[in-house]
């Protein structure tokens, strides 16, 4: 079902090999004015043709420059402003999401009524949370508290003046670029708000452990990069998360392996710290026992790929290397 967009709101959709998910995304926002801009990051599945068939304005990113979601959103924004220079708000949407009917009008009305709010977002739901435990984890992750927030996700309606004021997304941030943008928006005096409204339906399509592992590596990289950019006081952005990844994903395994080498079979006792941490996390979480147990196990296991992500960022920084997007689909 198409959105009936007001004349002051534009839409930028980004994607890479999203297939039918992109088709659903585009048709959920096509039909209003101004035009929808789709930005493609080197798809090989016919996404560009699909977007053109849906009457979207298409921007194809130069493959010689590393792809990032941040870069795609920025270039889509620039093209949208060329087409419609008098817009007030912009809705960013990931190509694996379908926008819920009525969301954009509700979000625009909220920004109209709250002039100090730069970003508004609602409930992003997972399309098939029962398909896999990994999809279930995503659905839980999207369920953030109502009210003022520190950050938004990739789907959000933004005030264009505020977006321009802080210099848009950082194109070199490969993940959690929306969170990094929100750090700068809040530092400039703007507010971020989560409203009680359905916003998008997301399709993670995550059914394999390897996909979850790569996504966790990307998260660890994002923690490291975020702490590097904004880790100083007062923000301390992603500092705790980075230290947690180093502690549980790198230093403790080194200590535990060292204990095994030094004390033989008795050294294996040190590894009990991991199941004990799982029990601690399970006790702190609400919900059904099975869900709490699964969350606790994967929260602890996630520290290992997050640690790998930290090392990847450190390596790239030391040797001046660039890292493109870390894909999990």
C-alpha cells in the first residue's frame, strides 16, 4: 500500500541485492510526491531495473569508491534535493524494509509539532521472527523504549536543516552510521525521539549461524570505530561496548588458555566464567525462560566476533586500510 506523502517529505531508499524485499519496500512508498530516490550499491540481481520499473529515481554508486550505507544515504539525499530543493523532511529507508501505511504522515506531523526534534522513528518489526532465533533477536533489538532516545536506526524521518547542519552521515562509517549521526545531532542541541507507532517491517532473512556471526563482527567494528570518533567525555560513545568486547572476546580467552597451559586440566575451570556470565545475564532479562536462555547464550558468544571486529578496526587504523561494508546476507 503506497504512502500519501506530503509535499515537504522526500524518501531515500538504499539497497544491495535485496531482490523481492526491495520491490516491497519501493511499492510501500511509491505513489506520493516528491519522487522516491533509490540508491544502489553494486547490485547484481536486477535491483536497478526493478527500481526504475517502479518509477523511482535511481542513483548507482561508483564501484571504485568503497560502499557504505552512509555514503549511499548521502548521495541519495543530494539527488533528492536536486529534484526537490524545498523539502523539510527526509525519510531514510533500508531496502529490506517495508514502510507501514500512514507512518510518514504521522512522523512528519510529530516533527511539525516538535521543532527541537531532529529525528523521529517508530517501531521496526521483523517480518518473520519465528523463522529463526536470529530473526527473533533482531525483533527484540528493534523494540526500543518510547520517548526521547540517544540514537535511531537506519529507518527514520529526519529534519533536513538539522541533517545539513551537522554535515550529513560520515561516509567512512561502515556500520551504526545512524548512531554516529545522532551523537553529533545531540551535541548540536537537537533531540531524537521514538514514538509509539508502527514504522517499518524488516526482513533480516537471517537463518544461519554464519550470517549472525558476520553481523556480530560488523557490530564489533562499529563499536571500535564509534569509540574512536566519539569516545572522549562527555559522550563516551561505544567505549563500554568496546571494552566489553575486548574483555570477554579477547583478553579472557587468552587468560583461560594460559591457565590451561600453566595448570593442566585444572586450568579448564577458568572457562566456567562464561556459563556463569550466561546465568547472570539470563537472571537480568525478562520474558519466557527459553527466550532468556537463548539471549544470554548468544549475548556471551557475540563477544568473540565483536572482538574480531575490534581487531579488524585496529588493524585498518594502524595500516591505513579501508574497510568496505561487512555483509551478512
